[in-house]
C-alpha cells in the first residue's frame, strides 16, 4: 500500500479504538444522556470510517461501515434500545470492520461482505426497528409547546422526544432571555450546564417577554428535574422552568419493552483472495506530542546556553583564539539541524492531503457519472501532521458535497452552456499567520431559496424577515441542517457541514461560504499557523530584530540620504510612499532611515499594492523556525517569533503590516 496513506491508517486505528472504548461504556448501566452521547459518538465514528474507506477506494468496506452507521442511526433516533445482546452484535460488527481494515493494509483483496457473520442479527435489528403499520410513533404532541415551536422540531428531535418518554424520562423546558452582546457565549455555557443534568434535546427560539430586550430561547432537556442552581443563571436571565411532558401520560399499550436479541454466533473468517504480491508493511512509530514538545523545550534551553557561551567567547576572543569559536559554530549548526529534524517530524506537505482527495474524487466521478476535473495549488506549503489529520474529514465532506450537490450532471451542464466536465479547484496559501484553503467548484451554487425555506420550516429563521446571502450560507453549517429529504451514500445525513464547522472552529479557524447561481461556490477555510519554517529577510528596527517573509518582499534598497515617514521614494521608475516600520508598530519614530524594504500584496483587481517600509538596518536572509505564541494572538503586525542568538526575532505579518502602513500614511495626510 502507498506509504502516503500511513496517516490514514493511523487515523483509522484511532477511530476503532474510540469505538471500542465507547462500546465498553454501553456494557454498564448509564444515565440516558450518557448512552445517547455514546451512540452519537459511534455514529460519527462509523460515518468517518465510511468516508476514509471511500477515499482509499474500498467500496465494500464503505458499504459495510454504512450499514453499521444505519444501526447507530436507529439507536440515536430511539428506534433501537441498548441491550447486552445489541451491544455484542455491534461489537462484533466493529471487530469485523477492524479485522478487514487490517487485511486491506496488508495488501489483501476486499471480501464481498465484511459483515456476513452477523448478517442475520443485523437483519433482525433492522426489522425490529421498522415502524409498525401506520407509521412510526410520534409523542411530540404531548409536549406543552405552542404550535410554532412544535413545527420547529426536527425529525431527529421528534424521535428523541418519543424515545425518551417511552423510557420514562420527563421532558423539561428552561426558558431564558439573554443580552444581545453576550447571548452566544451565555447560550453555550447554559446549554453545557443543562446537558450535565440530562440529555439536551433542542434549543428553540422563544418569545421575549414584554418590557425586556434581548434574545429568548427554550432549552429542552430530558431529566427527572432541573437544578436551576447548577445553571449559574445571571440576574434576569430565567423566564420560566416548566415540565413539558411526563411519561406517566404515555398510554401503557405503547410502553412495550424491546425483546432481547439472540447472541450472535461466533464470527467466521471471511475468505479473501490474496493479491499477487503483498505490500511491505511500514512500521509507524507514534509518539505522544508532549514528549516531542518537551524535547523541543529542552533544545531551546540548550540553545540559550549556547548563546551565553557565544557572548562570553566573543568578549574574550583574543585570549581564547579561534578554536572555541569554531566549536560554537559547529554546536550551533548541530542544534539547528536537530530543531529542523524535530520540526519535520511534525510537519508534512499539504500535497499529502491533496493525494488523499484525488482517488476519492475519481471514484465518486465514476459512481455518479459526473466527469470531474480536479486541480490543486499550494501543495508545497507545510503544516503540522496532527493538523493535517484533523483536516482530513472536513475536506472529505466538502469535496463529497461539491460533487453530490454542487456539480450538475453532464446533460444539465450542456444545457446551461457549460463544459460537460465539472471543475473543483483546491488552493492552499499562507496569509499572514493563517493558512487559507479555498475550495471552488463551477457547479450550480447554493440554492438560497431552498435553504431559506428549509430554515423557516425548521424554525431556524423567521418567516417574513429579510435574510442576507451570508446568513443563508451560514445556516448550512448548523447541526443537522440539510435540504435533502433522505441520506445518500455520498453526502451523509446532514452531519457533514456540522463536522466541518466544529472541526475548523476547534482548531481556532474560521469558515466562510459564498456562491453564485449557476456559476459555482467557494468555501474558504482559514487555520491559524502554529509553527513552520519561513524564509525571511532579517531587518533591525529600534534595536529589535524582525523577519519579513520573503514571499512579500519586492525589493530591498539603501542609499546615503535619510528618509522619513511620508516621503516618496523612487523604485524602478515608480514613486512609492514610504513609512517607517516603527510608525507601523507604534514605536517612537527615528530621526531618519537610509534603508527600506518594498512590500507587495496582490490585490483583488489583479493590481499589486506596494509600500516602502523604512528600517534601520538590513541583516540578511535566512530560514526561521517560526512559532505562533499565545501572547501574540492580538499583536498587530506580528505573526510569530523565532529564537535567535540575540534573543527573540519577531516575524512580521506582511498583510497586516501593509495595512498598518497605509493607515499610518493616511493619518499623516489627514494631519497636513
């Protein structure tokens, strides 16, 4: 098997381990909300495994994972109850998938059915969960809610209400009113606190009481009673707490226990055809991140000792001779190499992420009958291996959705005057302290009318209000939101975009969506950069060393004349404004500077924006081990730091500095 998929195998190992740990919790009696959280986790795990298998081209495995996902989906909707025999069947299914993945990693051919040993048990479970004649039970009518709130409940929330009432758990409601300025943070805090007392089912919009301002919500949860003291409500936040439905009102005829399932027979080995030649196994050494971080910290301490020794040798160079200087130079070179090697253990080129996507796109193109042209840019950029692993699933969802929902069939594209072959382009770039990923397609774009209609139907939007395109695009990122009436093998069950948003935000990043009807869509992911190797121009300013990424340096120039902020300088026949770096960073301005660096930025109109940046001294160029430091999270113009012999060298964010320079120049003009 291609070594480029080593990280995928490692991720699959983690997913299987998580599934085993979660199943183990279901073997012991647990509160209902803990069981539900475990089932949701198992549903997501198998959903991810399905996507991984599809990416690798293992379609039989993907189908088997999809079937296990269906069983977990039935459980999370309350159509199947957790019993010992059910957990045993699920565990057998996970073990069969894990064993099958191990065989695939060794180069074996895929069996026809990974789950053949528990086929009968799975069939019985699916039959047991099938709605009775006349349709599935729905007990949401028992909820003491107004009609508009009832309409806002999703299908999943309705199934959970029914299942929880059937399990003898009351449904409680807590109505809260929050300030506009802090409602998002307070809603998160209160939701988490209520979720500790039971299963949080839904968060519904609520009417704001008269003479009050803010936003009101109804938190609906299943628990015997609500402990309001544990919610740490602020003054005026609570409107009311009420029992919405009690299980005693459920007709006894409906409360029939689900019969236990027979224990599954021993799992038999699936006959698999051996490939003509087995791929050689690659040993993957996985180290805890904290060990690598501890080694890096120790190396930094050694580097500081080296710096002190270097200063001592320089002061006594005449008495010591050249030999200690040469030894220190060798030590410095060795330390830098070790630091780079450690960094390379963490870093991987983005093209390895692209290489995972390409086979999946080819497979989906073949399965859907949609020709797809896939293009990449920026594959030479590097990011941390752990970050790459966390980006894998979001990218799979986004590309899968682009093919399933975005790109039109060939006949439809022809009728619109487009090429039969759809286009997907993924570009990576570094913008200041962030890595940016743009995923574009030339398909039909987001159907904003359908999104708005669905949002109103789900109670996420209010009918009659004007909703901007940005609001409607963001709505697709809400948990469980989907414009599709049924799941497909490609796009899942409305969890995809939720997975993307939660993962990107967990990394401290942002996601932006935009589209044009019949022109296509753009999804932009922005991820903070934690560490990297950056080629920089080193400069000195106000006694402090700075680094400017070479990708933004257009020209370096020096002369005899002193120049000041606000002057114009001639660069290759062009007159450019000059601003001192000190003025940009809010430092005291110098009496004058002889050297300047021309920074350039590519604008949206394909014109470059350039400014000459005045500095005290040009120190040269070099590769820097860049770290994004927490204390610099809000430091204007700084994207990170690098430990150097003379201390910390601050690396500038060219895009931010360019903006600071333009602002400073405009203030100068305004004062004239």
